[in-house]
C-alpha cells in the first residue's frame, strides 16, 4: 500500500482542517457537550454544502462517489479536533447500512435529502446484553397483516434524538440469524427516544418500541437476511472509528511533545528526562501503528478486498492503544491534564468511549480467533 495521500485526499484533509479550525474547535466541542442537540444546524448545513455527507455515495444521488479511504482521511481530521455532531452516526453506520441494503426505490427516495443534510439516519443495533452477535438482537417483529409490530428496546443509539429515520434490526424468526432490518420514522406512534447521560456529552439514547407499526415497504433488504449486512457494516464502522481515533492520537502526541519541550523543571525541559522520553517513544509507537492499521483496513475496504480480519485486528489494537496513549500523555503532563479547562480531558473521555464502540479489544480478539479456526 502507498501510504501517501493522493492530491484529492490532501485537498480534502486541508479543507477539513481549515473548516474545523475556523470553528474554534475546543470551544465548539465543549459547547456541543452542553447543547441538547449536540449539533449546530448551521455547521451541518455547511458540511452538506461542502459535500461531506455524500462523500462515499453515488453521484446519481448527489454524492461525491469517493471511496472509504477518502472517508477515513476526513474522519481522522474530525478525530484530531474532537469534532462533535451526528456526522459519524449518520454517514457511517446509518448511511452505509442504507447503501448496502436499500432498494433502488428506497435509495431514490432518501439519499438526495440525506446528502443535502435534510434527512438524518441512525442505526440502532445494541440491546440489553450489549453484544454484537445476532443472538443479542431481541427486538421482536410480530407479523400483522402486510406489516409488523415492533416491540422492545434499543440502547446507546447515537443521535436518535435528531434523526428522521432509525434503522433497526429486529427478530423475525427463531434462529439467531433470522434478523430483518426495518426503517422506522422517528415520529412513528409508539416510538419514544430517551436521552442517556454519557461521559463525553455525546448524544446517545434509549429507544423504546411499543407496538410500533411498520409495513413491508419499511423493510431494508431481504426479510430474514439482514445479519450479513449488519455484520459487514459494523466491521466497516469499527474501521471508521479507528480512523477517527488515529486523528485523536496524533493530536494528543503533538500536544504532549510541545508541553514537555516547553515545560521546565529543575532547570531543564521536562522532555530531557529519560522517563518522559520513554513515554513519548511509546506514544509515537502507538500513534503510528494506529494510523497504519486503520488506513490499511480502510484501503482494503476501498479496493474491494476481504477486510474482516484486518478490521478486527485494527479495532482490537486501536481500542487499547489509543487509551494507553492518552494515559501516557497524562503521565507526562500531570494533574493539569484532567482539568476541564485543559483539552487533554476531551481526548481522554473520547478514547474511553471509542474503545467500547463497535466492539472492544476482547470482542475483536474472539472474532480473530474464530477467523483462524479456534
């Protein structure tokens, strides 16, 4: 793989950095933590105008038809700046699920408004036991005439409070794999969205389905065959989240090196002490391997190669390495790094949240063991 960015990717990276920098990103991140929406409609509109929402979607719907590696470049910059909002949930698990499973009629109906920023989508997959396996899906879809009634609870649904459509897998049979995907209007009778308190201030919700009525036109993909699609999208989302973490790791590394170079103790820079040098060396190792593994997996997705093993290796490594990197940054900077006024705490909280999203290190190690026949 050629690790250098293409000219188009370099332009995208610079545009993203310039755009987010103009928003005074740490102030914006803190403001959105306290905001009920967690999102600025004006910023969302500007992102849509720049084509970010349609970055990996076909041109015939108004998208840019770029590839997954291009998306990884953009997400890395967002991670670098702790950029808040529903971009990730809408474009990655939400949008990619629609793209993978949607019929031409469904795509024609939703994607143009989606790409223009007028229609937000989220994916609700986690339930009470918190697993990423098909037997963890217990939302029940009971047949009623030509449609179904959905009953159950989805947890930790990202940005459900601002989404127009909630894509939810539900059980339509007795076998673990008997899963069907439904597109549910967030205003549908019987559906309620309850915000959850999180350490990062990101907007996750409990979504309760009380006999929510859907019809056959709301089925996304084929009935009873949703699990392979969901499995693929969750692996792709794990890679995308790793790309986002790679940007955060880079920023934490830069912040720490600047601090230990400028900060003096006992008449010499803190960075001249061997223990600090060891910490920074380990941080560099973590940051570089996170970047290499995330972008290699993203490249395989872009090229249409099998990526399941690389996705799990990437997420298993990145989940732990990013958290360890931020912990080492705290060792170098000290107690000040935990203060709300200092930016490092923003990355610490996001590292812990990202570690658990789309499967933690233990989950992906189990997948890897299964892939090699153990």
